[in-house]
């Protein structure tokens, strides 16, 4: 989540830069299976840890994520619909948390590999058992570990290039 963009030119809001020269088209966010989950997210970057409780609702053509901090204050709201991303975030949320990259991290963690591969440019997505790796020229850029049902249980994302780690506990809920 705590991402630092290394590109001089910002990509269009329908694309997230997940590493220099590597992009993910956010249009795939609206192509996953319908799901309703609550998540506990810990984001580590250096000596800083950011905790968030999130409610995610996704279905054909839409995605809504609302995150609150441990005190119950709304930290962010991401709404993907009609091919665009709208977002709100509290003033105390770090600027290094671009909404498009939050959505891209969700997709890398939870979306089916085929959808991610189709939306990815500049790197390969490799799956090895319970691990998926975003790899370019033999270098592992992002390593994701997840169970057979990533929406129920633990998952993690280690962004080796930008030095942050996400740990996510997810539980399905009734819509």
C-alpha cells in the first residue's frame, strides 16, 4: 500500500504503476467474481506500520472499499465503477498511498491470475503453489502468498522494489 512512484509522468487514472515500467490496468477490478469481505490489513514500510479495517464489496463492473483506522475513523474510500476510480482519504493518510495502487495491490493479492495477467504490462505473473510472483527479467518485484481461497484467511504481499509489506486477514460476509 505504501507506494512510491518512480515514474516522472503519472499514468492515467485507469492504470496503476506497480513498479517502474510495469503497469496494471484497473479495468480488471470490475471483472472478478462477486464478493463481500471484511479485512484486517497491516501495512509495514520501514519502521512504520499502518493498520486498517476494510469492508470490500465487489461485483461485475464495480468495487467499493471502505477502510477505517483502529479508532473507527474513516481512512479511505475507493469506488471503482463505470470504468473510473473515485477516492476519498483522510488528511492523515500518507500521501504515499495512491488510490490506484491500493486497488492494484488488491488485484495482485486476490483477483484470478488470468485477469491479472491480461491487465499487466511490463512484467510476468508467475504462480508457484500458494505463491504468485510479479517478475521482470528474472527479478522478483512483488511476492504474494495466499491460500486456496484468498477471501477466507491470510494473504501477504511483499513489494521488494518499494520495500513495503501487506498482511491481510479476510473473512467473507453476507452482502
